[in-house]
C-alpha cells in the first residue's frame, strides 16, 4: 500500500468518525426560511431577536432551552398548541399557533429560534 493511499484511507476514516460524532439532527437552520415564516405569522409583533417586547426575546427563549434535550420539542409545542403564556407585563394570553402544516418548516423555525 502506498503512503498516498494510506493517507487517503485515514482521511476517509476521519470523515466517517466525525459524521458519527456529530449530534443527531444537528444541522444549521435555514435562517431566511425561518424568518419568513415568523414574519408571515406576526411572531415579531411580540418577539425580537435581542430585546424583550410583549414576549421574551428569541435570545432569552434560546437561553431557557439551552442544553435541554427536549428544548426543540418544547419550543415546537409552544408554537403549535397555543398554551397560555405570561407576558412581560404580567398578563396572560393564549400563544398564537403557527399557521402551517409543514412540520419541517416548524422544526426549522424552532431550530433557528434556539440558535439565537
């Protein structure tokens, strides 16, 4: 075996090992698609990326779920079931439900929010 083919095999092994070491489902969210869905659903009426409005900032939401295995699941549930939420002024109201049947788009939105 030549040193070139040996180094190619090692490189291939390293790539395969890196792929298996990456967390399952860890992929970058499509920020443009997520922002478009959020805008279409008036999410920015109550939320901003870096400051609290009527609701918490996306950064605050991301910090709340950071490191939690079920963070994405909880974010999706909040966007799809319309639970009562406590607002920054102390009042409560039903959270608006995302208006789409596209589960991948909702998952992408949750991933983008949690990446802030």
